[in-house]
C-alpha cells in the first residue's frame, strides 16, 4: 500500500510539471521579462574568504587592486622617473621654495607652502567667503625685470641740494624812470579866450625811494601875459602798497611876466596812490613862504569800455585858508575843475582823447575873476593826447 501511494504522488507531480514550464515559457516573451538565471554553484566552506574576494572582483565596476610594477608606472602618461633624491622630491611641488636655508629642521620644505612665512612660522589665517580663493599675504611691489627705475631717483647730492634753504632776499638796487602827460590839451571855452593846459608827473628811483617832478598850468592863447603854472620837486617814500608819501618844494608863477615879484614858494607834503576801487588820489597841502596855507585834491578813475576805449571822469579842487591877490585867489574854496574825457589807446603809451570840462570859481576868487573881465563859470570842449614813456 505504501508503494502504491508513492507511485501515485510521483505521477501527479509529473502531470503538473509541463503546465508550469509552459507558463514560464509564455511569460518570457512579454516585454521586460527575461529568463531566470540559474544560481551559481556554491564553493566549499573552506574557500569562503577567497571566493568572496573573487566574487567582489567579478562584480560590475570592480577592478582588481593588484599593484602594478614600478617600472610599468613610469611609462604611463604623465608619470616620470624622479631625478632628485627622495628628500628633495618635494622641491618640485607647486608652492615649494628651496632658495633659502633655515636652521629649523624641515623649515626648508615648509617655506614654499601657501601661508608660510620665510622664517618658517605660519602666517596669520586669512578668512575668505565661499568661492573666494585664499591669497598669500601682500608683498612689496617689485619692478619687473628689465626696467631700470634708478634714473627716476635723486642722488644723495641732489637731495641735499633740494633740502637747502632758499637764499635771503636780495635788496632791489635797480633804478627806473617814468614820465606821464596826463593832460596835454586844447580848451575851447564857451566864454573867454581859449587856452592850452597841461598836467605832467614824472619820477626816478627804485621801489621804495623816488624823486618826483610835477608840473601843471594853463596859458591863454589870446594873451601871452595871462596864465599860471607851478613846478614841484618832491621826495617820495613808499609807505604802503601803491601809496607814496611825498614832501618837497613848490614854485608857483605867473606866465608871461618876469619871475621877479611874481612867484611864490611853498613847502609841500602830500600823498599819491591808488585807493580801493582803483581811484587815483593825489591830495597835497602847501605852506607858502609868507605863511599862506592852501590845499589841493586831484582824483580820477579809468572806466574801461573796451580794451582800448577808456572813459575817465576827473575832479580837481583847491581851497585857500588865506587869499593871495598876486594870483587872484581869495579865502575859502577857490575853484573846481570837473571833466569827462574819452580816450582811445592806439598803444598803451599814446592815447588821444576828447571831452568836456567845467571850470568854476567861488567866493572872493570868483569876484576877482569878474573884475578882471574873466568868467567865473565856463564850460570848455577839450581835445588832447595822453602820453607816457
């Protein structure tokens, strides 16, 4: 009975086997299905460790780590046989410097490493942000080879020459001269005879001390015996920029007559200079040999319309504290002369001009002029030339 059950079980097993194989055969043709690989036969347990390494070497992507002979490695691309001894092989590495010797053991090999100072001590760490390369410590700039910068440097003797103090100022000892005819004109008066007038100033000397010569006057053209003039000889000293203090003598005389009994001598003290605003100012005080005191003020201003065309207003006034009948002057304000002249400078030295002038006498001086048949109030057309040299 037992043998009959065993035979029946084997028969049933064989009857089911073809259907299972057929199903597997039908599934292998489906997309993505591959036949099942047979499992590899197991090795004996005695070779388990050796077989495990071999199995790992046979796996995809794994290669044996058998070291290659030294001679074979030298022939590989990029591999060269070192020619230096083993202890100097590090000299050829990037960043290594063997140009300096150190007494510290191993310092020669460490000097060329990034961040190491020449004395073998490590440089202070330098922080850097992500993606920023850490640079070496800054070094002093050295000119490129082949550029000679020594020519740009001064020698020791040149440096000493530049460091010497400036010499003391040299006093100016040169002398100059200047002459100016401010007025040299013809006056056509609306009342009375025409006249010729002048105003001259000249000096000779240096920047501080000068000898001044001045002269002014007027001569009637219809009568040779009617006219007055003066001559001054002054010493001038510079007391401020553009200002001279002047002192000297003055001689006033009647033209057309002998000098005997028709002259007057004065002591003079005055100023001459340029006031703020470019006003030319010339005040003076006169003291005669008879104790007569008088004063005079002359002021002018140059208004540049163009570089060559200049308009000049001019004022001249006199005052006397004691009259002098010899020259027809009385006490108080004697006269004023207000003019306006337009000149054209052909050159700076030569400038013809035209203009008008208003001459007026006051007080006792005006009464004396009317008694002598002259006008105390006259307007004149003037034409002349201004010259300096």
